[in-house]
């Protein structure tokens, strides 16, 4: 399983619950999976499909998200395609022929496609290995985003009684979870609930006074980073875009008042980094898979905690530090309540009012915002201080005075903490854009920011080293490895002295934490780096004289170490993959790498 993970997706280890979900799917069991945005839901059906005969059918309501995910799968060397309303009849027929011939491993379809006469019968003639239902909360009338087309899915179990169905969502209360199981007629499904905590996100609330100047100051720190700003109405959206453009920002609008062509053009420009700011109503965001949004601003009060959590969840999907700023005012509350007066259904009105009251309560909090959000989703969060919201960080009370918005330097969320070469990062970023333009895909389909940060930290110049970068599998090594390693080599040649100095500095920071016997994962979280990068630091430190005794606490258990040692001797290699093939999937690449450290020194 881990070999497939590394070969196709370039990851050395699973995220929490992914492996358990995949094992259940491989065993043919139905599953309901709740994972936060960026938690790795897609892998839960993509990977098992690669390990079984046949094709995975993925039902998603988000047309542009389908395209992004298919592009990403193709970039990883996985045969995938889609069927939705954007395709012409001849194009749909071509895709259907491919899947009939067994040429596709994963097929994305829109939910309304199941209502087309004869389509479910067409699916019955295919060799399907799993059916995945993304955004599964859309099937529930109790969900915040109910979609009638999802009711077409209620017959799936009747048509495919022996095929495992996996329902996935990022937000669902207990009531919605139960409704998903009922509506889909799932067979005694396993429920997996991942933590809703997004530790890399900082939550902040500001008073909505002179908000434009506050937004402008915020955006000055995000000139080359992706930002989404949510507004209450189309008019608010257009007004803010005009103001931002007058001040030199690259901002675009997205709302239902724009024609479909303009919306698509604006979304494509944002996804492809041709404009870094999208100002939108809540219509925007569900259809994008952009992992490097660094800032989400709510210019207006959201209608519910579920909506707020989902919208803020579009920030920092790659795990790098990102911010979520809400501008809070009672005027927005009154706007929402005005629309409530026009609702005739008393139960529906009461439900919407309750949701709004929860948002008001959140805006007025004087205790940890993260704890409130997690408790709302029935997750216990015992920590008193999350150290990443305005309350816990004791940021200045900016509700009274928004003019002094600039944060102290030590409190500002930055991608860079001098732990990687920022000049090289920009060179790699430019190369990524060029490669993406050639392929007509978003830059993050080539490599995410997380991968570029690791390249600019570890400076890989051999194929084996490049394969250890987060998200680099065999296909991406073959397609992009040479061009990216060439840039790294040239940069190293002309900046050798500076690189040694910078790397020594970041190694020393890691060394300080290592000497405190801090686990690798904790060091990575504190330093906003990947565990792989921290291991690289430790390897370099040991090569330069740090005693192995100082890092003995990361050595695998004796019995496991002996097995890894024997595998290294048997293969007469220093590479990880041949050893992994001998010791088996119970041993992660990271554990084998830790063992190798003690064998090399």
C-alpha cells in the first residue's frame, strides 16, 4: 500500500485515518468519512482504486474541482477522466468508450448524470471497484448545502449492492451524518471522523470599522500569495474589487451576477496565479482545489459556523501557515435577519436564526476560537491555549481601533522563517509556472508550495534525493526532475557561501530542539517544515559531528532496527525503496530513513 502511495502520489506516509479507511474499502465495506478540507479525503478512494481491478466512480457536484483533480491524477501517471455538463455529446461518448474498454482507473461524474435515462444501466455494465460520493453532506436536507440532484444517489446501493460506497465530507453534524447513511442506504458503514483541527490556520476577528484600510494593510503582506475575500452581496463584491484595483492589487470578482464565461475566466486566472485575489460571494470556493491560499478574509458575517468553517478551510490546504480574518459587525447581523423575515417556514427560519446566533457568539468570544469551532463539531479540545488565534495570542484589541492593524513582527504569519532559500524558492516558483503553462494546468498540479519549500531547503540534485521531496513520485520525477534539479544545481554553484550560511542557521534551530529530545513531528510543526526536512537537518548535523547519542531517541525499536539493518545488508544499497520491499509495508520510509542514519554514521 505504501509503495503505491510513494510511486503515484509521492508521499512517504499516510495522514491520520487514511490507511484505515483504505483498508476498509479494499475489504469491500461501506464508509462515511469526515475529514477537514486539506485532510486528504481524495486519497481514500483514489489509492484503493489503483490496487483493485476496475474503475472507481467518483460523484462530485463541483465541475471545476473535477477538472483540477483529473489534471492532478494525470500528472501523477494515473488514467482518469470526467463526464459533466461542460462536455459535448461526442466528448462524453469518447469518455464512455474509454471506460468501457477498461482504459480508466478513475472516472468523475456530476450527480445529475445519474438522472439521465440509461446512465445507471451503463454503469452496471462496467467493472466498478468503488463508488465515492464527495461533498456527501449535499444529500442531507439538514446540511448547510443541500442539493436536490444528490437525491439521484439514493438508488446506487440498489444498482450496486456489492460495490463499496464511500461517502466523504468536510463538515457534517451528527444529524447530517445519520441522514447521509439513511439517504444512501449504506450497509452497516464504518464511520471515520478525523480531527477538525487545522493547526496551521490562525483565526482572527476584527471590528468592521474602516475595513478597507485594514484589508489593504493585510494584503500588502500577501502581494504574491493567493487570497480569497468573501462578501455579503454582489454589489459589495464589485465595490471592493474596484477599490483594490485602484490601489494596484490584482483582484477579480466572482458572483452569480456574472455570466458563466466571465466566472470561469476569473476562476482560471486565480487558479493559474495570474491574479492573486478573488473577491467573491459564497458561490466561490467549493469548486477549486487550490492548496496554496494563504489568507481568507470574511468581509461580511457568514450565515453559519458550518459555512464559516468550510470557507476558512480553503486556506492552507497544503499545511503551511495561513490566516483567516473575519470582519465583525452587528450591521451584518441585521442584514441577515432582514432576509429571515421573508421566510415562511417557521422551522426553517428558526434553524437559520440559530445558525446566525452561533456566528454572533463566535464573533464576541473572549476565549479560544479554535476550541469553540472544534466543540461545535463535537470534538473535544482540551488545550486552553491553541497559540494560533487572536485570543490565545493576546493580540492587541483591534475591535476598538482597526487603524493600527499591523501585527508585531513576531506574531505575523509568514511562509518563510529563514529556514529555506527564498531566492531559490522564487526561481523554482517561476519554473513551476512555465511548466504549468506548457501543460495548461494550474501551477500546483506541477508541484505544491510545500514541495518547493522542501526543494529550497534540502537542495536535492540527484534522482534519489528528489524522490524524497513531498509529493514527488515516479511520474513527476520523470517529467519534471531534470529541469528543477538543473535550477537547484545552478543556484548552488553561484551561491555556495550564502547557502552554507543559511543552512547552518536553520540546522542550528533544529539542533536546539533535537537536544531537547523533541519528536520529529513536533519539531516540524513548530518550524513549519515537513518531517522529511527535519530528518535532512538531523542527517547533516550527524555528518558534521553531532553525536549519535544525542539523537538516539529517534532510533527505531531494537527488533525493528535489526530487521531494517539486515535488509540494508542484503540489498547492499543505501536507498530506501529496495529495503522497503524486503521489510514490508509495516515499515514507513521515515522509519527506514531513521535507521539508516545509525548505519551510515
